[in-house]
């Protein structure tokens, strides 16, 4: 089994940078069409609603900075866990916080895409 752990850690960092840079082309490439994105507030987004909220300006990610990221390579999927510091403006209200996350990437015919994100807000 190939070790995809570091490649996926790097790919996820690229995705987080794309969110902060509002790089929709990169996000469309890295996010699976059937994405389930569960925010720390328990709100759920699809790929379409996540990217749509970013494009409309309803949600503006100013920074997403990962740390302590670990990877479990399961062959056709890689599970990431870690911490991310997020600075976001949602509905015009700025907010900054840290989350612990679980993130899953799947090999979709040789193309790795994020299929699941789940985060829990950490105490300040």
C-alpha cells in the first residue's frame, strides 16, 4: 500500500489556503461533489453551499491555519486529524477560534478529494 499520508496533509493545507484566498477553481478540484462539511457550529454544508457562501461573501475565510496534523492512510482513503485556527467573517460578523477536526480524503479514480470535514470548537 502506498503511503499517501504526507501528500494528503499537503493537499489539505493547499485546500485551507484556497479557502482563505477564495480560490474557487482549486476548491472545485479538491472538494468532492458529495462533500459533507460539518462546521463547529453543527451547520452542514455541501460543496455547492460551502463554495456558494464563499463566492457570495456570506462567509469569508480570512485565514485557516492547521497544526498538529496526523494522517491515517487506509489505502483508498486518508483520515486527517488536527487543529486549525480559523479567522472568518460570517454574515458580516468577524470571528476567530480554534477547532479540532477530522477530515477524510478519498481516492476517486486517481484523484484525491475531500469527502468529509467535521470540527469541534476548542475552548478559548
